[in-house]
């Protein structure tokens, strides 16, 4: 999903610390995953501006990406990879 030039999205319930990674889904649903130094991974539905899912690492999260339409993988400073 690509945003039109100049278009911004203000997220509902944004991360409370720095965002280390953000990616849009390449699939049909308008999803966005954000990894943050607040130790959480959040998956947003950008069409309805809602948090669809949220899970936590034990330390800041460095990266997150979509594996497929229903799964996200993330890695953090806790030396863990979660899916």
C-alpha cells in the first residue's frame, strides 16, 4: 500500500517511545506494523485507524515485518524473535 504524496496518517494509540521500524502490508488489507523502543509491536488497520493487535518484547523492538497476510515477525534487544 503506498500513500499518495503529501498524505499523512495520525495513528490512534501511537507508540510511547521512538519508532524503530514501520512497514505497510503488501497484501489486500490496509495494515501497518510499527516496532518501538517502548517494547511493543503494534499492528494497525489504517482504514479504520484502530490497533488490530499488540504484543510485547522484554526490551526495545528493533524491527518488524509482515510474513504473510496474517503473521508478523519481530526482533528486539531481548535477543528474541517473535511471530
